[in-house]
C-alpha cells in the first residue's frame, strides 16, 4: 500500500485531520451493518485529499462521521478522528455544533436539495454567518454579498435577493461554496460538489474553489467517484472499497503505478482517464496501466452501414416555447430551445448529441421520442415523416423507438415489481399472452445480465446499476430499432457506468440497434459514439466523426468542452 504524503500542505508535520482505524456501524432491521472498517488517513493543513470509490465504498460515510452528520441509525463504533489534536468522537452534540461550520465547512452534493426552496439565498447565508458568530447586525448582509462575489457570482447583491429556483445549477453550487467557507474553516469537506454539473461549469466551480481554498489556506477533503477529477485536483488520493481503505498515495504515483486491483479497475473505468490515455497513445506515449485495458469499452465501428438509408433524418427542426411573463399582465415571450437543427442517424450506429445544460439536446431527444412536436421542420423515421402522424401511426412509432432516461431511481415505478416493470410495455401494446410475456421478460433479464430471482423485487431493493439494467430491459421489450439514451449513465459510478456502456455496445452489435446518445460528458461519448453533434444555445455548431470532433475541433465552444474534461492535462505517460 502506498502511503507517502507530499503536496502543497504541511508535509510530514502534525496533520490537521488524522483518522485512525475508523469504524462506522448502522443499525438495520436485519441487525448491525459495518459501513466503514479500519479506515486510516491524514489531511494536512492547506492540502487537498480526495477520497474515491464507488457507491457503498464508505467514502461519504467517512466524511459524515468527520463532520458529525451520520444518519440517526449510524454511529462511530471504533477508532478515532483527531481534528487539530482533538478527538471528535468524544464530543457531544453541542460541541460538534460549535465546531461544524466554524472550523469544519461542508459543500454537499445536491445544491437543490440542500438549499431551502422557500427562503432567499442571501437569507440562508446570513443565517450561517450569524450561527457561527462571524458577524452580526448590519454587517451580515454586506458580508453575504462579499461571500457570493468571492464564490464567483456576478451581481451578488441582486442574486442574494433571489430564490434557489432562480439560480442555475452552477450558481446554486457557488452559493453552497459561499456558505461552506463563510466562517473561514480550517477544513472544507466537499462531497461530490460538481457531479450534477456540466463539464465546463464543473471546471469553473472547481477552479474557483481551488483558488479560494489556496488563498485562505483551507484544507480540502474531496469526496468523489471520478478518479480523473481527483487526480487533477488533489495532492493525494485515498481509495476506498467496501468500507476499507485499500490504497493511498500521491495522485500521480497512484495513477501511474496502482498497487491494488480495485484501483486499477477504477482507473480503467474512468471515462476521463480513458479519453486521456487514447489521446496520449495517438501521440506515441507509453501509457500502459497494468490490468486496465481489458476493462475499457471497445469503440464502436459502423462505417459499413453508412451507405444505407439512415434510420432517422432530422431536417431543419426548430422548437419554440412560449414563456409567460411575470404577473397577470406580464407579456409572453418566445424562447427558441432548438434552432434549425439537421442531422442523420445511420442504421446500426450511435450518434451523440452533446452540449451544456440549456443547449437544446434533451429537447431534441423529446422530439425524437414524439413527446414534443417540432415547431418547424421534420423528423423522418425509416423514410416516413413522423411529425404529423395520426394515433395509429404514433403507437406503431413508439414501438420502434424507446427511451432510457438518466435517473434509474426516478424512471422506474417504485410500486411495480421488476417483472411488472419489464412486462408493462408488452401488456400496454397487447403483445402475447401471460405465458409468452413471462418468457419474454426472462429472455430480457438474460440479455441485460440480471438474475431471474430479481423479478419479484422492487426498484428500491436494487442497486443503481441494476436499476439501469432493468430500464434497458424495459426499453428492449418491444424490440425497438432506435433507442434514445438521455444522459443514461451520468447518474452512475464509473465502474457501473463502464459496465452499462459495455452492455449497450454488446446489445447494439447483437441486435443491430441504433442509438441517439444525449450527454454532456464528452469522455463517455468518445468511448461509445460513431458521430458527434455539438449543440450550443439551441443550434448545431459542429458535427463529425468522433475522431474529427475530438482531434480536430472546428469551434471554440467544442474546444472549451474538450478542455474541460477532468484529467485532460494529466501526464499519464510513464517516466523512465
């Protein structure tokens, strides 16, 4: 196990945070469950340490134990957490409350669920300042505005008067960073602070956070499942697996010479690192990582079908939404979400549509699925215009085009068993009798590599990766020809994400499927797509093969998206 500690922090001196043999246990109906066992690592003053691992690895539980925010059924049952020489496991609730915010700050994962939707953003930061005794009276609001400016929010005084729903995702995350650093803590815990953000917004947020913490001398404990991001942002990396620390060390050393098999799996599965390795390999660098290559998703190749008639032709499509003005007499305005977009999907291939939030890519997906009608233009499926279809044609069309949505938690009915979930499309379209549907459901479970004994379970009893496999099985039930994947892997850990991507590629080769792949993650797109369409503010600004777009981007916007891929500037080549 690599344990060397180097970085921009205090080096070999007394650590600011020292976790030793930590054990965290949760009480459940089935008995006690140990979520973290024997975990040990340090964070020095001014240092950034990233804890990485998949869901269930114990990384977020470890962070929650440090800041005293474990769920009610959880407790530290062993080991110690020394912060500035004081064992936090011995403090009562009142002492932890005084420490929390004032000396240990927190930036949580989901800004929408961690900001009060019925209170103005400024009021929530005001409260943080008052609770931690930073300032009082008339100074509070001035300090709030200064914090928002410091976190990179323009027009901060006006923004402080707004509600969270009036902020974009990146703006909400900046507000949480302002709250986390309000009391100038010694340690900031950032738990997946940018996982829900586009890569360009992610880079801006992380650049701002790094600048702030460097300037203030704040140590950072970064919790993430993205090894590329961790390697780019952290001095040291701690790898957790099934509640244990399996490896730790300087970021570059861990990436180029991983000692544990699980670390090698994480490196192989990380799309950003795969993208970087491909880039370096083309440049002639030796970037071999033992055991990594076997786990990479094989790039698709469908050039042979390019001369056939495309399965989908999108021809000068636009979609305009009517936005109501504020108040009873507010004037309505038009908003063009998709503006004169044209592209084709060759049969049996994968076309990716990429861009930031608000670029129009998901609106394109909804029009492709028949959930929205284009304001102008046409969409031809197998040569037939489907934008003006009648009811019978709509039903037939929906059988041939199926979706896989982003969130497997939200896209499956929690009251349906897995069997009922997969059978539902067959039942809705009147296909087969009970016996044939049961056989078809079992066949679909086999296709997505799920055991048949899961059919009696409910979505809540499955992991995120299993739920997404169920969503894929449901999408395949009607034997579609086109599958629309709308951010279908963005909510998954990198290892599970890699498994799902591999499954999609295998199903495409076996069943001859065509994919429309909607994503903001260009590192993922590089692994699975044949062609890429880049959208910005509703318009298609660039289109080409994966190699053309990634190696020879024609627009500044595409270059900005590529430059924002985490780990883009990492040197993964082996040294002599």
